[in-house]
C-alpha cells in the first residue's frame, strides 16, 4: 500500500524511508487515486499541519489509515494530529511514534498496514 507523508523536520521522512514501502511526499495539488496510508507530524499544540489538511480535502476518498510523529514531552498532545484525522475521516490510527521512530515502531506500523491492505 502506498504511504503518503509530510515531514517538517525530516523525522517523518526518516521513518518512512525505514519502511521500505512505496511512498510519496505530499506536494502542491497532488491527487492520489489509489488506497494510501498517511504519515504526518503534529504541529503547534496538537494540530494537523495545514499542508496535510489541504491535501486531505481532495484526497480523503482513498485514505485507509493514519500515523503521526510527535514528541512525548507534549503529553496529551503527543501525535494528536493522528487522533484528529482518524476522527474526521473515520480511519484507524495505525501508530504514533516519537521523532523518527524505533525499529519496534517500524514493525508495528508495517504490520498495521498489512492488516489494512488485507482487509
């Protein structure tokens, strides 16, 4: 399954590269016409990045799941963008990971994607 992602500091990009799955970085007026999983970061006090919000307006039809990066120092706002997107679009949260993720985070994410792809 395709991974669509957005990365501000490079953490999400590094995480996605560890996956070894087909991926595309969100850009401009991009349109995706196949099932995909979104990986994003969280900005501010738990907000979805504006670029991701704009992307989802025209691409939510094929969205199958979401994951988010964050920093645990933010407490309840840790990777909260995943909660917001999951609630708004009715998709599962595959994972939340800190910074660029660990090997365990990668394994958890890839097994979650495999479950969604098999459905």
